[in-house]
């Protein structure tokens, strides 16, 4: 029986130091630390994320979902007038395990009322640089990144052209899917590796079809999502939005997610009525930007560890 | 045959891919921030020995391959086939030149090796990591030259040619690492 930790004691000490400095970072800026429930009656609708659920217990009228991020609950606090808040949360995502994923992991998530996306990206850069040391910082639109790395326009190229580009470089067998599948494949297999060794790279203005909970804006003839992803040396570290505040639009996104779930035979997820009620309240969600950052990955980058398991006291296979 | 989902792919798992039996070498889970998750899988085609890298959508599955590794004793070759026997059941199997490949250079009668069966027939043969074989041909040994560097080719009873130190003579038995084809030491007779 391998009862020993998967992280070295040195890595655990680094984790403790990182937690302390993170709290100090936000305390200095007057951002309030909060804790929200891990077990909630609504799951996540995003078709690319599956929840783990707790099925049984006398406290349960029906199954509850282990939260894949504290997003919905934190937005309810914002709608209740909390002001800027952050959380060091445990999050759970079913089926995600590998050198950079563990089904249970730590997320650092924070929200900044009144910030625009540029201000939030700058704050994320400040935090990350404090831990990983001096690195170059780059800001590039998703479209420009694809044009630069693949000479391909991700917003206008037909899906067949995206597929042809993927097939020219990779063996994907009989893989089939829509344009987002090919964009995701190109991003994760060809673009991400090209960012290795290039420091911090903020990719913003995602295709509208990949908006998740970000608001949309038009750029000339196309619509883009006010969302960013931060890559540090090719490792995807954080995902941020200029948050959607409109209850009706939020309701449409939940419905669209479920339509895609139905199409792919995935279980449907009921909309979080608490969140919808908060968005529809008199004050509603204040205009804000929010970001979720993989805390275990930040530790990987700060300590030069290449496998997430070596940052966890006990990885998924040891508990 | 059972099917295996990408999250069950482990090194060593035998699966069918495009009609070919394969052994999984590596399985990397990749996911862009928000979107579709993929598994980037490295496999060895057990028929051709070629390494494949194939990307799957996470959650897709492959059929298991009826491939198993069995310890067997090498009996003899009739020139066309190499004959092996399972020591427990005395069941015999014949492997053709394609299955045996370069392993014939290390097969000594009575030695135990691993025969990989695919649908019950030998697909490949893995010799023991170390074998002891007699030298049938080499230049005369240099007496007393045990410390100096330098080596010479020596032909073994199986036909393999390995580099040996200068002091080794014809008729001696040496120990060879079959994975690298390198001389290890002289075996006292």
C-alpha cells in the first residue's frame, strides 16, 4: 500500500508559503476572502465540464454536486453587495486526470467590480509574476495568435480548413466535430506548445461560440467573447471573463449548454435558479470581471515541478 | 473482448486500433481552458513495431486486443518456423520469421522467453534480457590483455555478432544483454 504523500515535504512547504503570500496579496488590495459551499443543488451546465455528485445521505433531498468552481455562489455574494472578493476553493471535475489535472484541485478565484478585462489581466500578471519571477508578458487576441502560429483565421476559416490543418499535423483517426472541436484541438495540440518558454501570454477575445459566461462584443464584422486565458510557458493557468450580468442572457446560455448536452448524450443540468434570481434582483450583479486560476499549477510553475501530482499531498490515486 | 475508455488507457494495455493490435505506451490528457478534452495517446503497433501517436476525444473507447504475454521455452527451429512450448501445459506454438524478427539472434534452445500471442498465435518473441552463448568465431585472444581497452567482433552460436574484449577466445561462453546487444562478461565453463 503506497501510503506516502505524492508531494515532497519541500513542495508542501512551498504550497503553504504560496497560500500565505496569496492572502497577503489580496489583503493589501482590500479584497475580501470568502468561502462558499462545495456541495450545491445545481451543477455546471458547461458541456466541457462534468460534475462529481454526492448521491446519498439523510441531509440530501436529492443528489448534490461537488462544485466545479465557486463561480455561481460568488456571483450571488457580489449581487448582495460584497464588493471585491476572492476564494481559495477546492473544485472537482470528473474525468480530468493527468500530468496537469487532478479530479480534485485548488482554484484561486476572484472578482473585481468596476474592473475592465485589461485591468484584471494586469492584476493577474502582477500576482503570477510575484510567484514565478521575472518573465516577459504578452497580450494577444485569439485571432492574432492563430494567424501568427498557424497562419489561419480562427473566426472566419471554414471548419473544413481547420480540420485540414489539424490532419496535416496530427493523426486524429476518424475524429469528427464542429468548428469549436477543431479550434480546441488546434489550440491544445499546436498553439499551446508554441507558447512554451515564452513567459506569460494572455489570449483574449475568444470566438463567440466559446464565450462560456463572458459577455460578447463586436469587432468589425465578427462578435467575440470578452474572455481571456493566461498561458505561462505553455501551461494554461487562468481563465477570466468580463462577466455576463444579464439574467435573460444567462438563462439563454444555460439553455444553449443543455441543448448541446442533449445533442451529445450528456446528462442535462438544471439552471441554477439562485444565480438567476440574483442576476434578476434590483441591483443585480455589478459590472465586474472575474478570473479562476489553477492554484496547483501556479505551484508547479513557481517551483519548477512538471507533474501536478507532485504538488498534492495525496493525488487522486492515493486517497 | 472488453472495450476500454480513454480514461482507462494505461501503459501496457493492449487495444485494437484501425484493425491492428497495439500496446499503449503513453496516455496524455489535454484540455484547452474551457473546451473539448482530448487524450493524446502513444501506441506501439504490435504487428509492425511502429509507434503511433493518435488523438482521441476524451471518453471514446477502443476494443481490447486478444494479446497476451506467455513465458515459453524455446525448443528448436526447422529453418522456416521457430518452435516454443509452454512448460506447464506442454502446448507447442510455432512462430514465423516475421514474429521472431531479430530475436532469433538470441534464441538458445531450452531458454525461457516471452511469446506474445495475438488471437492465439505468436505475434512477437522477446528473448531473456541476458543470454549465455558460445563464441564460434573470433580472432585469437591476446593472453594477459585483460585490462586494456579495445575490442573485436565475435560470432556467436546463434549467428549474432557482438563486440568482445581482446582477451576473449573462440569456444568461450559469454553473457550478452539482448536489449543492447552488448557483451557483459565471460562465463566460466
